[in-house]
C-alpha cells in the first residue's frame, strides 16, 4: 500500500517499494506468453503420470525438468541448436534417462518438410509404444515449437484447425505479437498448410513452392542432422 505525504503524493520510499513489483508485472505482461509459465504445456498423453506424454516449452528449466524427467525415458526434440551432442550431455545432467533425439536450428522462413515430419512420427510412435515422454522446444517456445505442436495436435490428438491456431496464439507473448507480426502470420499460414497436409499427405509441394504448404524432400539432398537423428533412434 502506498505511503502518502503532502498533497496525496507517494513518498520516494513508497515508490521504490511499489516500483519493482510493478515493473516485474509489466515485463511479465510484455514478454511472457499467456499460456503456462515458460510456455510449458502438456499437449497429449498422460500429463500427470509416468506414461506416454508430449510436452512443448521454451528452453527447459526447473519446471520442465520436473515435468518430463523421472524413472521413465524422455526424448527431446530441440529446434534451436545444431549441437546435439553438447545438448545431450547437458540435458543428461538434469534428466539422466533423457536423450536428445534431434537437434537442429530450424527457421520458420522454411516450411516443414515431409522427411522431418516422417521422423517426428517415428519419435511419437516409439514414445507411445514404450511409454516415453517427449519434449519439443525452441528458445522461446513460440514459432518453431508452435508449428510442430500444431502438427502433433492435428495428426495425433484430433485437433481442429481452429484449436491449433488458438494454441499457437496462446503461446505468443504480447511483445512478440507487437514486433513479430509478419513472423506470427507466417507460422499461422504454415499451420494452415500443415492441416491440409494432415488431411491429404499428397498435398505437399515442391521445396521451392512459395506458399505455406509442407514441402516434399524427395529430390532434395538428405539433411545430415535428420539422417543422424534417425540413426540415433534406431540404435537406442
């Protein structure tokens, strides 16, 4: 409560005591998305027990480790780093039963492709059959994570397009809404393309297509990061 002196003005000490919480509130309003703290959300499976579940988040912290790590196995799909070996070592310190199955710094300037989605399907199929947890994330847990979470929800959880778009919007912080308008619209467009692909996989487009559709990788050189990731889950 503000301490007032003179003609209703708050004292300097009162302003100082009030200012820090107020600043924290404003920063949280601007930078933290409207969904759960740190963008952590369980989007499928057994969200409260040791069984199969899929989560999305920003860079993992204490809340994420607590949610996804335990006596079970956990697979990490990292969308903002090319150094999978370093990530795997770091993550194992927090999550001894965890494995970084994929690490690549994706860009939303490029549409998702059929090879990557086929690999992701393998990750989900294995997690379901073995009762694993899966955490997919990028730095902020917004754009790269958002479109892959939309794919998961549309294909594996029966989401409608409206729900996929709403889920994406809920994880966009206010400052990102204001200053990444073009990027936000780009991902929303890609989510619409993903929905078309889920309904009709033959609707994928050549890699040089200018729209938001999922692209086919049939004639493209094999992505070394993806080839390594596929080898990793086969050998584990």
